[in-house]
C-alpha cells in the first residue's frame, strides 16, 4: 500500500462541488460502497456541465457517455460526512474529455479518494461521436489546470 | 477509441455470475450509470467469497476494503438486460487480492465492459491489514487462471 | 404492533417474480432499507407489463406514473436473501391500476412485507391521463384475483 | 384524482431539511423513482435524530426499524431540483414514533409529495422493542405540532 505520499491535496483541483451523503450510501461496513464515489464524481461533473456549459441531458443535441473510469480509495467516507468533489479537466479532445476528481471531507486538505473518468460526446439522434459544443468546451477549459 | 480489439471474451474469465438488472439501474439516458458496473462486480465477488470461501461480512474476523478500482465501458447495458459477471483472480497477495471482472450480456461472447478492483483484508477489531484466511484463499486460487 | 395475523400468504397473490438482492441493498443495520422494497415492487410490475402487456417505457405512447404507494414491513430481509415479489391487481380503472405486492423469502409462505402502489397512465407527448392500452389491460386482468 | 386540495403546505411541517438530488436519482422518465422519496424522508429524519436526539446508529443501545410507510405523489421532482423535506412528528408512543414528511421544491409552498413512516425502536442486543431514550424523545417532542 504505502500510498500516502500520492494522496492529492486541494491545490490539485480547480473547483469544489459539495455532496450531501445519505443514510443509504453506507453499506454493512458503515461506509460508502466503492461504487458510490463514481456517482459523486458524476454528480459534480454533470452539474458543472449543466450550470456552466449549457448541457441539457434530456433534450440537448449531445449526450455524454463514459468510456473509462478509475478510482483509488485512501480512507473510508460515508454518511453523515459532508463531502466535496474536487474537479479538474485532465485532457480535452475534440469529442472527449478526461475528468480528474477527488473526494475531500469538508475541512480536510488531503483527498479521501481520487479518480478519473473519460466522457465521449455523441449526437442524440445518431449516437456517433461528435465535437463538444463550443460553450461546453469553454466551461471545460476553465476547469483545466493550464491551457489545454 | 478503437478499442474493439481489446474487448475480452468469455474465455478470459473463470466463473460467471448472473446479475438481474433493475428498473432503477437505468439513468435518464436509458442505460445503467457507469457506477452501477462496480456494484455488479461487488455483488458477484462478495457472493462468491461468501458461498465458496466462508466470508461472513457482518460477523466474521475479517473485512474486505476496496483500495482501487477501474473499468472500461465498451457498450451500454441496463434494464431489462440479463447480465453475467465474468470473474477471475488476477493477483493474490498475503492480505490483498486483485479481482478482474467483466460484464456480459446473456448469450454474448464479447464483454460489454471490463474492469478490476483490489481488496485488502483487515481485522474486524483493529482494522489493520491481515492475512487472507486459508479457506478464502483457496476459493480465490480456484478463480485464478493459472497457479498464482 | 401485533400484526402477525394480518401477514398475507402466497395464496393471496397471482404471480411471483424473482428478485436478486445486492450487497448494496443492505444498510448499516445489515438489512435492506425500507425504500428498497418499493424498488423491488417496481421491478416486478414493470417487467410484467413489458413482457406480458407490451409496455415500452422509452418509446411507447404511454408512460406510467406512481401517484400513491404504501408498505407494511413484517420482518427484515436483505442481501443475500433470494426474494420473490408476489403480485396481484387490486383495482383496474380506465387510466389507473392499483398493484398489490408482497415480498417473500424463497421457500417461505408468509410475506416479509406487503404493500401497494397506484399507477396512472399518461400520454408520452401531452403527459395527460389516458386510457390504458388494451393489450396492457388484458395482462392486468390476468393478474386480478377475480374479474374486475 | 382531483387531489390538489389535499396537498399540504409548508405551514403543516415543523422543520425543513435540505436534500441534494443526484444524477442517478432520475430514472428513464427523467424524474426520481417513487422509492427515492422514502430515502429522502429517511435521510432527513435520521439526521435530525442523530444531530438533535443523540441517535448513534452504529454503536448506540437502540436501533430504529421501519414497520410501515406510505406516500402520495403530487408532481414529479428529481435531479437537478433542490429539495427540502418537511418533517413533523404525528404520533409519539413508548417505543414507536410516526413521522410525517413532505417533499418541497425549494421556494415552493405546496408539497410535491407527502407521506409518513413509523419507527419502532429495539435494543441493539436483543432486537426487542424498547422505550425511546429520553433525549431522543425530547427531540421528537420538539418536532410535534402540539404537545403529544
């Protein structure tokens, strides 16, 4: 294990999105199941894209599909923790984007977990990869650590 | 993308565990959210460990924590698909095990998604890493592609 | 409390639908949360309507909305129990139907929980109540204890 | 239907608890599944009992089991709505309590859904009904509309 040195800190992320945990998030071990962390990443990223990039998941011209994801878990979190998802864009392509996310307990500097996922954008009607709309792309650029 | 060549087939896994999808598995896009795949992996692996390795999650001397996970998604699945989780052990250490899993639609030869996760076993009372109990280790060995 | 006498048995339902429980169904108390029972009811009823009544939730002309639900819990169930949802139609109106459901542990005669929910059917385009399509209505009639 | 007259308003509840919706709360119809409302009720009530009544779900001497629940749905809600759960105590017995809850969209006066559930308290070790601890009972009294 010995991964403490690799735990990212708050300075590694561009935006922080609050997540409310739920009673039902915890499994029999009293912590959130590993799958939940991906739901929280999704919640943060999709909300940012809707609020800042104009994504309309139900009716807009594009949909975002996840093609890869991963996460490292450093310490257990769960209800009733107040959490924040740190978000940055790691790579921005023509039709795809790599989101890098981390879970922070409110007030803590080191991430409890860190991961990523890759979105590919497709047209709603043909389900084929398509260029990310410009307004959305601009919102993504603002979440990248440097010009990408 | 162009990842079709990397999609694993049924021959790459040692055991297949059926998973029933649910109405609530599907999100607004009509497919299962990416986080669900990890729940299905968990369900398959924990059930196998309980049934074949004597794991007792609520009362036994050891608990299994996930320290890392990842998944690649090749095509969308969801309710009402009948699914199977292919399972194999990729690495077996003293206190940890790497599970490699894939999602197959019933009757299909190529995986719709493939991923992995790493379990570390800890003592229930001290929450410190501990050797995997022998009966459980034997069950894991039977799920490894070759002697590991 | 003293509700044992009211627990329905298998003879009170017309059809039994298997439900696979999941690791993540259990909460910190080691049993399924009360909300899950409603997901299982939904799963059973929607699958029956799709398989036997031609309901097409994503593309068909009608959608089903729940306007009321209720459940009594007689004993805790959860992962890894094998469950069955008993289903019957309690009332069939022009645009609405009352489903009466119960949860049985496999092999048990008395219900672990029993409840109901009411579906109202609306047109996909106008979201106004509409008559239940005839093929679906016939499937519902077959699930009623007597001619209704 | 014609239930508009029965929709409760904010004045019918004693406390309001914020709930953050999630991408994964929405089903294929683009709204939260009916089962989710019960999860939100649970979240509000359990948090209030923990914060104001000293309930310790994992280690305390008592556990709360739900023996009955019900809900009426007046209009669909879901991600990305900001919600509030209105809470009041409807009945307070020796070992049981009836919670009456409603879902409000932020800023709206009429409930989108209203329901209830009944908790029975049991001892952690013997799982038998037991008197509600005094500190918890006081918190419940403060959530009752009148002295009960």
